[in-house]
C-alpha cells in the first residue's frame, strides 16, 4: 500500500495513531532550531548579525554571541530600540536578525516594525519566539495570540510559521537569502520532529504532507502535527483528509488553496493564533472571492487564554486534534448537504 504521507519521518508516520503521540514523540522547541541555524547562515554570509533584547539565554542566541561577539548586539529590554537599530544596520548592507518574544516585537515595537522596517522595505529579519499561546506557562502577558494577524496586515510583510526543527532551520536559511523584511514565528515549548531533510521548503509555497480527497486541512506552526494526527484518526473512520503545511502565511500560496478547494470541496484551517486576521482569514478571503466552499476555522476565539501547561492550554481553547476532527466533520456535513441540494436542483 502506498503511503499517503510525504516528507514525514518514518518514526512519525508509524505512530500518528498512538494516543500518546504528543507525549512520546521526540520534540524540539523551534526557538532553539532558530539559534542553531544562525551559526550556519553566519558562516555562509558575513553580513548576518544578531540582535536581541536580553533573551539570549531563552533563545540561545547567547551562544552565537560567544562565537561572534562583534556580530552580536544586546539592547536590553528595549524592543523598540532594537528594531530601530536593525533598520539602521540594514541600510548599511548588513542582514540583521532581530530576536525577541513575539508579544513585544509585534506590539511594543510595532511602530518601528511598520514605519522603520516595512515602510522603507528594509532587509530586516524578525525572529519572534513564544508566538501564539505556545507560552502557556508564561501567562497572558507573554502569549502573542495576535502576532501573525498584526504582521500580516502590514504592507509588504512576509510571515513564516514553520512546524518543526527541520523546517525552521530551512526557513532561517531562506530568510537570509530573501530580499526584504521577514517575520519568523517560533514556539516556546517543544514541538514534534516531523520532516525529513528533503522537505521542499520555499517561501510562499505550501507543501502537501498528506494526500486526501474528502477534505483539506491547512495548518501552520505547532498545529501541523495536530492536523496530521487528526487526519490519521479520520482515516480510520473512512475519511481521507489532505493536509497542507502552510508555513508561509504571507504571501499565501493561493494556487494550492484553490486547487484544494476544487479537488476536496471543503477546508479546515488550524492555527495557534487568534481567529481574526491570521491563516483562517487569509484562506477565507481568498475563497469567498474565488470559490466559496464549506470552511471551518480552528483558532483562539474572542478571548484571552490563561496560564497552564502548553498542551492543556491549547486543548482548553480548542486547538488540538480532537477539535480539528470535529471541525472536519462539520464541513463534511455541509459539503454533503450542498452536494445533495445540487443533485436535486435546489441550489
């Protein structure tokens, strides 16, 4: 039997149906993947410099500073100053990677992110750890559930939210080559290793990581793993779900979305981000103007979250694989109802 999965590690594919998948699978926080990749891009490109705001220990950029002290700059707890300095460095030809927590890079420093970096379209790379409500134990003040939505609305922005260790490192390399500002969304807590090294990462291109014809699940960052588990569980019920890893929210891979809409007839989006303005909104906006089909969005609703262990927090706010499965059943019911109406000539 041919596997419906692409680019998945064999050990991941074999345990997707395991009820303890998220407890037993090997994991790695993407904030650490980011810092590991910095050594690689810095060795390739001497223009790469790293900025942070007293988070070197948390993101392990302090290790970079030990090896490259003259290419590392700590601004203290001053995100606005760091972002303004990053813009200035970019005007000299340097490639600054400005590192910090998503809550403060996307909100406290938003003036500088918009007006100093994006308005002149400077080559600044923003690495935002603790995105979404992944920092469950750190509480609401550090949960950047709005960051993807905020940055996505800025003209000329590029927003990347990779799912695992391998794709995060690929994203950092791609960012270094990309001409213009990029926002990289990273997790606080560890997420499962998912992909093999032949994953075809390209900015602005979704990747089909599971084939399916009944519906499509489009997910990003830490919810890609949940989408894959949901698809495996649904398959046991006779429902075959296509899973797309939308690592780049902007620019959105419109061709992949519309192809999925035509071929599967209904879509579920899954993101660890507020329901307004992020991945779900981007997909819905595209579909409503081109090919309206049944759709359901998984995301943080109109509420703030609370402190607690990561998995328990995202489960409480409806982001885990059982919630994706419920959403899948809803869109399938609507798809079947619509098809029945069409068959009867009622639509």
